[in-house]
C-alpha cells in the first residue's frame, strides 16, 4: 500500500505526487495503528495485572467471540472493502451526489440488519457461550458458572457491533477521500475504553465486567460518534433511505454478497483458535489470544496500515483504467510490507520471553506458569507474521477491482483446511502449540493462493522484485536476530522491569540499524526511503547554519 517505501524516486511529476500521497497516508496510518497496538498491549497488561491469565481472562476472551460472530455474519471487514470502491468510483467521476445516495441506502439497511442480529445473538448468547466454552471447568473460583459469566460479558459487548459495523461505512467515506487522521483515532479510543474499564471495574467490585463496559463505551465513542462528527464536518450527509434502485447500490451488494456467504480465514481464524483452545488446560485460551494479539501488532502496524493507505489509490487507478499504475502500486506495497514485517517476525521469535515478561509479567500474572506457555506460543506465531502482513494488501487488491468472489472462495477453502488442521493438531503430541503452528501453515498457503489469483486478474506483478525483497529481508533479519539474541544471552535474567524495558528498547533500536545497514549493503531499494529522509535533514541543517 504504498510508495511509502524506500523505493526509487519516480521520474514523472504525477507519479511523484502519487507516491508522496500514498506515503503520507501510509505514515499517518502506521503511526495511528502503532499507537493502537501499543494501547492494545497495555490493555492486555492491565488485564493480566488485575485478573491474571487464568479462568477469569479465559471467560473474557471466549465472551468476545459472541459479538465477533455478528461481525463475521454480516461481513464487517468486508463492508468498507465493498463500499470504498463504489463510493470512490462516483467520487472520482464527478458524481458526488450519487456517492452520498449510495452511502445513505447502505447505512440505513445495515442499521436494520445489525439491530436484528444483535437482538438475535442476545437471546442465543447462552448457547453460543456453551459451544465456545466446551471443555472448560463448570465453575469459576468464586462459584459463578463459567458459561454464565461468558454469557453476561458477551451480552454487554453485543451492542458495540452496531458501532463497529456502521462505523466501518462512515470510516469508508473518509478513507475514500484520503482522510486518514480521523479514522486513526477509532481503535485508540476503543482500547482506551477497555483499559479504563479494567481499572475502574477492578476498583469498584464489578471485576472483569468493567472491561466489557469499557469496550462498549469505547466502541460507541471511537467507531460511531467520532467518525460521524468528522464525516459531517467535511461535507458529508446522510438521509435514511431504502431506495435500492439508487446508482451503485446493486454493485455494492454484488461485491458484499460473496463476503457474507463465505467464511474467510482472516476473519474467523482467532474465533476458531479460541474454540479449539478451550479443549486444553485452564488459561490456554488467554495464552493463545494474548500471544496472537502480540503477533497482530506488526500486522496492524505494517500490513493493515499500508493496505489501508494504498486501497483508495488502487480503487482510483482501477476507476481511471490505469492498470499499469495499479500493478506498480501493489508490487511496491508488497515489497514495503515484506521489508518491514520480516524483521518484526524474527525479533518476536528470538525475544519472545522478554516481550512476554514486559507486557504480561505484572500483578496476578507475574508468577503464573502461563507466561512460559505464552512465550512459546508467541515464538510459533511469529514465524508467520510476514505472511499475515501480506494478506491485507492482496485482499485490498481484489476489492479495489470490484472482485470479492475469488478472495472469499480462496479464504473459505483455507478456512476449511484450517479447521481440518486444528482437528489433526489435537491428536499430536505438541499440545496447544500445534494451533499456532497450523495457523502459520494456513496463512502462508492463503498468501500464495491470493497472489497468483490476483495476477490472473490484473497481470503479472513485480515477481523478481518481490522475491528479491523476501530473500534479502530474511537475510538481514537473521543477522539482526542473532545480534539481539546474543545481547540478551549476556544480560542477567533477573533484571527489574524498568531496566529491562530500557535495555529492550535500546537493543531494538540498535538492531534496527543493523538491519538497515545490512539490507543497504545488499542493495535493497527499500532502504532509499531512509537515505532520502537523512538527505532532507542534512539540507535543513545546512540551511539553518
């Protein structure tokens, strides 16, 4: 999703302007999603500190699957992906009135559907909770039925899906107009809501239910109220309408229908993992969810930020029939994504114990055996980070050319394969670690299938460049990982948290430069971005003297 990278300066002015625009968007989204992931880790730290990493936290993670099923059924992740290309087509062909008409119809219908589904899920919550909690103890330590707590927490969070799903359409209007700062606030406000809820809930005696209330309030403010304010403030409008004959409405539903009917791996992977994780010992659900959250940090920072930044540009190029620019943008975005995600994958592999201790080793969780399990799980998950980061770029590549059938069919096939692998994993001697392992296998197969299927639709991408980036990034990451691992071999294991944090940050900065200089020595074009940034700084310094 970007020219963001370190790629050679384009020669013609329009291309340069295009690159700068996508690079700026990518930078904004990367900062916003980095903050979101940091707040997400802080959220998990607070949960571990206040409630530990055992049954209470398991109930929170399993309760989250109840509203998540609504998101999956209505294809929450596909709403904006189906909406942005249609909205952009009108916007960039001087039909803005039609753009807001289709927005009004889509939003009105989604409000009705989401309200019905939330009500249905409310009544079915006990059955869903029992299905997802299969294998867990019947009672919590305080005597509460485990399924009852899962049901209660899930019902509190259910109305948040209205905010998420309607908010995704509101945010789509901002993305289509290349306004990224406001959408960057939404996940941060949501995470802040959960953090405050955990702190307040543990203080006033409602326990982990405080996190559920915080999630609901954070979702309403961050994903509904703020996007509405920014959209209306920039000239948008909404008039309730069910005029399905309005231009673009049929195309939107044609794009969305395959996503609704399909069960794509990226959207249901965590839910399936939680289901199979409930068959293992107490605390394993939170171990899998927490290690998956850590693995998702680089996915959000690099994969989703670059995909979101490039998506409007890709939709614009397709609307303008500039497929040469389209292929160039997809290739550059994939290369940038690999260059940034590969070192993150290796660092999480070699420094998993330190990361887990710094994020979760507090309060009730500080001396629990789950910390060791969490580090092992993170190491296994880390092997597939680079593949997960490529996936959103490829999916946006399909959605930007108004195709959802192919990626959803591919994702659904991979989901079926993943479920089969999970069932086989239960019969192996690897225990719960088999679950993140089969997740990685499915992620790599999904990326390979998406890549070659996209090429059949848009033409051959920069295979040589992408392959070269993959190999050279891996080489640089191995060197970087060895330096980081060797450094912590000579550091005392019993360092206090603050010195450990400072040392960790210092080592990450140092090995980041190791990676940069190794990849520059390998003549990777992605390093040119930093070179240009340094050159600009030097010019500013010389002018200020």
